[in-house]
């Protein structure tokens, strides 16, 4: 009962952290693009276009990357489970010994380990092996499509913010405003990440703002150099 609740908590905070990371990505890469173009251009259209393209391309690449990585993980899990099923049919005694060994390694006495292994095998052998030997349980079982949609949506949620700034901020202060808003957005998502991950809020905000500033300065510099050269 207790482990069940803990698992759910860990699972949920994992999702939240992934969502926050995706949103940070969206904020940072879209703002960097917008700043890079804004530093090189005096008109709004190219900035908005770059931000929009950045959001779309970023979301698609997040989705594709996540889909590939999660589905290959899912393939591995499926074939592991198939092999385990076969082994349980063909050599149940060896599998029981294997399971006993796992519980001994986790600190049980060999007598108790044997007893636990026997009871869990009687209850649901495949489930016991999947969980304690392979580390697969229902909760962590990979879902590629959901994972892809989740990280694309998280990226879009973050990327839309600098896109809105690109559309509405006065063009004269575009670079400064993009930067300031991005820091605010990152600080908000840093707070979310900290409360999801249980780490220190100040530390997590400082970290994301520092690296965000480095990234945005670099792209502003590229845009500035490009703008100087083009004019
Ligand atoms: Zn096994």
C-alpha cells in the first residue's frame, strides 16, 4: 500500500519535471531566436516569424525525439517481458532461485528470501520478475505517443510566451523585453520545477536564470554581429 502511494508520487513529479523542462526549452530557445533576429533587424515581422518557426520546429523535434527514445525503450521492455515469460515456462526452478537471489541481495535472509520468492511466484510470477528483476512495473511502462505529445505541448506552452512578446512588445525595446520576460518566465517555471522536484527554489531559479542569460547573450551577440555585417 505504502509503496503504491510513493510510486504514484514519484511518477507524478517525474511528469511535472519533464513538463517543466520542456517548457523551459520552449522559452529559452524561442527567446534566443527572437533576440538573435531582433538584434539584427528593426522590423517586427522577421522576429515574429522566427519565433513562430522556432516554436513549431522545436515542438516537432521534441515530439519526434521523445517518440523515438520512448518507443525504443518500450521495445526493449516488451522483448524483456517476452523472454522472461518464456524462461518462467521453461525453467521455473531456476527462475525461483534467481528471484530468491535478488531478495537476498536486497538484504533478506536466505530463508525469508526464498519464502518471499515462493509466495510472489505463486501470486504472479511474471509480475514479480518484471518488477524486481527487470525494474518494469505498470507505472513506468513506456507510452511513446503520450510522451511525444506531452513534451511537444510542454515546449509549445513555453515557446508561445516569447512569441507573444514578439507580437506585442514595442519593437524599440524588443531585445531587452524579450530578455526580461524570459527571465520572469524561467523563474516561474523554475519555481514549479523546484516544488515538483523537492529541491531548493532559489537555487533552481538562479541556475535556470544564469544559464538562460548565457544562452540569450550568445544569440544576441550572433544577431548583433550578423546585423552589423548585413547593414
Ligand atoms: Zn527471471
